[in-house]
């Protein structure tokens, strides 16, 4: 089992909340720890958003609990009714699930039976919740801040490398069917991870104007890198679906398909190497023009096979030609973005880091 930063920060924030609670008879360590679990977030920006929303949800839950106790009492059915009202109000203002859950915890905690005066009891419980919320925010801010840029580019590089490798193997009829099927499922999960991490990275705020511009350029590059990776994956899936059909077309046509696809794969690899600083900027061929695949010729040959042959199923190769053209278009767009990015960020390369 791999321990992630969020797991470590959750445990550390709970320890901080418990330590603060144990230092004071006024604070409930258990409630503070529960509030931490609902408040920890994967990014600093989301943690900042969460602390505002959690405070609002906690206040809503506390107000409902206080009104219920003073007007109706704290009978179990009254507690249930107060919980329903809390959920309805927090849901109607579109608070997230963690905030709604914390509001419910606040209702239950304040409507519990106690021998203390209700004012003291309520103040103690609400303060305990706030201690947990603040502990989660401080730990998320100070300890193990997420490095989404490095992680994101590292995963893009690894995922793209896997896709391009499988494209080469598949087009040469060397792929193992069960292994490729498993890899396609795994890569789909990796692409979902890319989209999620890109969202987290885009949400992170910069406070210096110059760094804001630099991050804006990187966001554009990363978005295009992910888009191009998805198009390469679409090509891989298309070849996987047509694996048995390709075996029945003429060998010279198979060679033409492989040749045109190799142009795109090589260009994609070269662009990634350039972004990582593996290709000299002074080299005239560092970002040379991406070779245009002769897709019209392939389409013409497919049409001739359809018109003069007997196997009309060969027309299913037309979507593959369309995928190749779209892949090429996205590579051209990526090339233009990288040239602009490298022009404005001399000698600055993106590190891949560790998965």
C-alpha cells in the first residue's frame, strides 16, 4: 500500500487537533479530530475554500441545534428532524458533501444530553469543531505542499510513453491481446488522473504577477499535452479494434499505415524530449516541422479497395484515417505552443519528478 501525502497530512492534522484538545478541558479532542477528517483537502486552494465553507456549515448546524433544543428539546426524533433540516439547508446552497456531513455532526454534538449549562456546552462543542477545521487548514498549508506541476508532467510523460510504445508494438502485430486489453483499461484510469490533477493544478493560486503569467503559459501547454495524449490513445484503441481486420489487407498497405503512424509517434516523442530539455535549443531540427502523414492517399486506397474489391468491411478503416488526421492536427498545435513557450522561458524546463 502506498501512503499518499493526503493520508499523512490527515493523520498529522488529527494528532495536532488531539494535542490541542488534550491541553484544554474546554475543547473536545474527539470532535476536533472528527472535524479534521471532514476538512482535509488535496490542495491549498481547496483547503482555503473549504475552511470558509466548513465554518458556514458548522454555524448553520449549530444554529439549527440551538433553536431545536430551546424550542423542542433534544428527543431523538427531534434530533432526527434537526438533521433533516440541516441537510436540506446546506444542500440547497450547494455545499459539498464533507461540509454537509460536518453540519450534521455539529447538530448531533450540540443536541447531546449533558449536565452542563447549555451555553457552556454549546460553546465547547462549536470551539472544538473550529479547532479541527483550523488544524486541517494549517497542516495542509505548512506540511508537504502538493507539487502538482511536477507530478502532472511526470504522469503525462509516462502515460504518453506507454501509449506510443503500445502503438509501435500493436501496429507490428507483436502485442499480446490480454496484456493490451489490460493496459488500455489502466491507461484510461491514468488519463482520468491527468484530468483530475490538471484541475487541482489550475486551481492553485500564485501571488506574484510574474509567476502568474508563467503558470498561465504552463497551463495552456499542459492542457494541450493531455489533449494530444488522448488523441494518441484514440489511435491505439482504433488499431486494437481493427487488429484482425488489418491482417486481411494487402501488406504494402499495412506498411503504409505503419509508416505514416511512425511519423506521428516520432514527432510526439521529439516534442516531449524538447520540453524536458533533452534536445538542444540551438539544434535546427529541435522542433522541426512535424511530418505530414499522407492520409488522403490512404483514404483513396481504401476507397479503391471498397469499389473494386469484395470485402466491404474494409470501409471501417476510414475512422482510423480520421483519427490519424486529428492526432496530427493536435501535434501541430502542440508544436506551435511549445515554440512559443520556449521562446518566452529560456533555459527553463519542466521536470518529470516521481510518480
